[in-house]
């Protein structure tokens, strides 16, 4: 590994961390799409900054771009407040318009500007180490490393200083207001940090990867935990992991680093989406299937309890009475038998004592609308789940 | 170039005619379908789908090795649909919210698409150049067969819309009721979503991945301000979309170095701004005018009520009073007094005013809604 490679991985990791922190809050606040809007609408800010300074790495560029990011947020909120369209439509209207302005400005000045829309949107991490920051003739490292490092440092300081405020205002706006924190200040603070991070990172990794690095690690972490601190830690870990793995994939396939980091993130999210212990898709589908079977079981037991007549409880009759398919009927019968809730004599089904108690309790809970307690009760009664 | 010359050129010049027709048709179809997206609160779905279509284009190219527009768009359609259904899966089965799901699919698919595009660029295939035009779109690459394809899809879309109009409409406004009526909501939902995906994919070549969502939203958001009827909204959105296409093409053709996509989007944005401000019933301008008018009416009524209070204490209601006593009353201005005189509620004589019978009875009934003449 040569020093350029180490530097690229370092930059990618720092970007990942700097994105994961505001990203977690954006996901929790249901504002993930704002990051997409910001990432596009910083373009006019960058272009104007570039016209003034003719330097892609000047601080003025970052300031102007961050301002145009905040302008997006303000515009979106203004349009939303007029009540003419919904929030998502407002987002969808504002950022393409600003982005178009940026594209046209670039196109009109194409002759004397070395700025490419592709470069802004897609970035090229591989070139980052070549742009060095030189202080007093001494080479202190790539410029983007310093930029993103400073942004990360500010983000971390703000995070530790205002963690409590952020947490309260994210989960309970009313409480935050009544405790005297201004949700507006925290909101705009978060938006500013997101804008600055997006701007700082776009040069190195491109606007789209910024969005991916903000949302994907946070979303994956959100599927694994409901604890804010753990979620922050996890999303930082996911971000760094995919940044480094993504770099090596790109190295191996000889493709764009940003693209391969995003793809790694995508695969990571897919894995979590499928296999997360309680919220993953497989766990959810398994639980749904289990609950379907158990609801059928309760329906079946209730039917038994309601009918003392022998003909109503005949095995064959049940199938036509409750109108179940053969397979399902067999499954429910077996489940009930395994749990000692029924016994079958001469093809006539009747409830056992345990089945009686269970059914009575279940109907009690259903009538009183305490559905949640049925789950606890199932643990007490069931030997085998559905 | 003056206007007439340009219009003549639109009909004679092959490229210009194709592009104008193409963007107009595209604007019309996206406007139509966009109305549904906006009303279903799926505005950003368009953004997500257009980004999600990118890997499909790349994979279609990798498989066929040719740059045939139709196969590439087919690939885009497939990957757009996969993205859409994954978004729905995430929203339905996990506790992640729709914005997270949209952002995720958008960025992840786009990133994967970029990976594939850079991978293709390294391939020894001379054909690969120009695939990235799908990023920002290039209306100039439209040829007549593309326009035919668009026309066909638009026709199909209109037929389906007319056939299932009732179903689409009822699903839009009351999904639960639709279900209880026995409609298969899932099928209707998939049908309309698929058509939205189709429209987006069609537009990729012209306006590109990034700006496609605005084509979908802007005409619909503008049309929404003018009417409360779905049929009118869809119709208006189609017209707005088509005009954005035509004007956008005209503006970008008349200047050098202006790509068509962004100009069309900006023209559509102008439509939106005009609609937001000038729409008679919902627009900001008329809302403000109504607000001021209501405030004036209220002031007028307040003055009248105050006068009524004073007049009440006298046996003769037209007993004259000095204007001075009105002075420290908030609702009173010279203008309101003059208005009251004009309406015949009050008569003025020098520094004195006196209430007329009409004014007295109006004031007495101000708050019990017996009078209906104060707009």
C-alpha cells in the first residue's frame, strides 16, 4: 500500500464518519430526502464561488455552497408553509430548479471554466491525493483531507456539545420546546452541518455518494438498534467499513471509487435489510406467518368453545365451516394438538382444560382491546409456536 | 432570430421539429402522470426512480453491447421497477420511513450505476461513448423513432387512463373505500406506478436522470393551483408540460451552449411560480388581497358596531354625534367613515355624524347573520 492509497482510504473514512453523524439525525427526523436536495442545489453556490475565486478548494466556495444549501431548506419550508403543495413536492420543485440554474451557469461560461457537472455530482476520489496543501513550502497532506478533517472536527464538537438537545428535539419536539431549547435553532444547525458536510465532501466523493453515505449507514443501523448512541456508533462503523472495502473493490475492478463505495453500502444495507434479527425482512415475514397461524388457532379454539354439538366439532365439518383450505386446517389442528389445547376422539374435536383457559383469556383480551397482552399470554401457554 | 422565423424553422428543420415534438409530448405525458404522483404524495418517487434507472441502462448495454435506445430504455424500465418495488417493500415491511427508503434506493442504485458506467468505460468497446448522456440528457440526440415511441407510450397511457379513470380516481382519494367496494387496489396501484416509471424512463434521454423528477412534478404542482377537479388538473398539467417542452426547446435553441433539459425545467418552474402567485383561488397574491379585504371589512364593521353602541343610548337613532368620539377607537379611519356614508349607513354633516335607519338595523344584525350583503 503506497501513501496515496492510505490517504484515499483516510479521506473516504473521514467523509464516511462526517456524513454518518448528521445522516443519523436526518433519518430519525424523516428528512432524509433533504440531504438529496441539498446535494444537488449546492451547485449554483459552487459555480458562483468558482467564478469569483477560480479555485475549487477555496473556503469561499464552501461558504457559498453551504449558503445555497440552506437557501434550499428555507425555500422548501417557505413553499410548504403557503400550504399550496405538500412538503415532498416542495423539495422536488426546489432542487431541480436550483440545479438547473447551476448547470446553465456552467454551460454559459463553459469556455473559461474548468468545472464539470459530472465532477460535482460524481467526484473522483482517486485524484484527491494529488491536490496538496502546502504551508510555508511544506507539504502537509492532501487539501481534501484537511477540509473534511476540519468539518468532521466541528461536527464532533457540535455533536458532543448539543447531544442532549439534539436527542430531545429529534424524538419529542414539544418537550424540547417546553424545556426551552429552540427546535428552530437545532433544525437549522443540523441543516447547516449537513450542507457544510455535503459541500466539503462533494469535491472528494461527489454529491450522490454523500447522500448514500448519509442515509444508508444510518438506515442499516436503524434496523439493528433503537438506541441513539448505538445507532450513531453503528452507522459510523458501517460507513467506514464500506469506505475501505469499497476502495479495495474499486482498486480490484478498476472503477470509480465513489460508485464502488456506494455499491458496497448497498450490499451492506441489503444484508441488514434481509437478516436483521427482529426488523429484517426475513424475521418480519417469519413473524407474520407465525401470527397468521396463531390467529387462525385462536379463531378455531373460539369456534370450539362456542359449539357443544358434536356435528359442529367434527373434523371434516370444521373445514367447510371456517372455510379453510385443507393444508391450513391440518396445520392449525396439528398446532392445537401439539400445544395440548384440543383432543380428538372419533374425529370429534374438543377443548382440553388448558385450551378452555387459554381461549377464555384470549377472548377477554380481545374484548378489552388489550391485544398486546396476547403475545405475553402466548409465551405462557404455547409449547410450540405457529 | 425573430419569432416568426423560429416558428417557420420548427416546421421545416428536421432536428428542431423532432426535438420540439419530442419534448412537448414528453412534457404532456409526464404532466398527466405526474398529477397522480403529486396527489398520492409520491412526488419524490420520480427522483428516486430516475436515479434507480441508471444501472439498468448500464446492464442493458453490458448484455447487448449495443447502444440501441429501446433496449437501453427497457433496461432502465426494469431497474426502475425493481427500485420502486424495493422502496415499497422497505416502507411496508420495516419501520424505515418513506423518505429514508427513497433516499436509500436513489443513492445506492445511482452509485451502482456509476460503478457499472466506469466499468464499461474501461472495456475495449468503441461503442460505449455517450452512455453518460443519460445523466443529464441530451435532447439533441432525439430522432424520429424516439418521438414515435413517445407518442405510442403517450397514446397507451391516455387509453389506460380513460379506461381505468374511475378506479384511479377513487384509489387516489379514498383507498380504504376502494377496497371495500371490491376493487383490487394492489393491481390498480401497480398499474399507475408502472406508468409513472415508464414516463420517467422515457424522459431520461431528453432531460436526464437528475432533472427528470422536476418534469414530473412541476406541471402537476402548477396545475393543482388552478383547479380542484382531477380531470381538469390532469388536462392542465399535460398542457403545462407540453408548453414547458416547447418553450424550453425554443429558448435553448436560440442561444448557444444551453442544454435543453435544464431550460425546460426552469420554464416549468416559471409556470409553477406564476401559478403559485396568480391562481385566483389558491394563489398567494389573491390570498393576500382577500386577507386585506377581510381586514378592511372587519374594521368597517367594528366602526359600525361602535356607532351602533352609541346610537343605542339615544331615543332618536339618528341623533348627531361628533366625529371626535370615534377618534380613539381602533377600527376607525377617515376611509371607513366615507365608506359607511357611501353605503348609506351613516350621514355626515360638518363634524357630526348620525346613523341612518338602514345603518342601525345592519349594525344590530351584524353578528347574528341576518344580513348577507357584506360579502
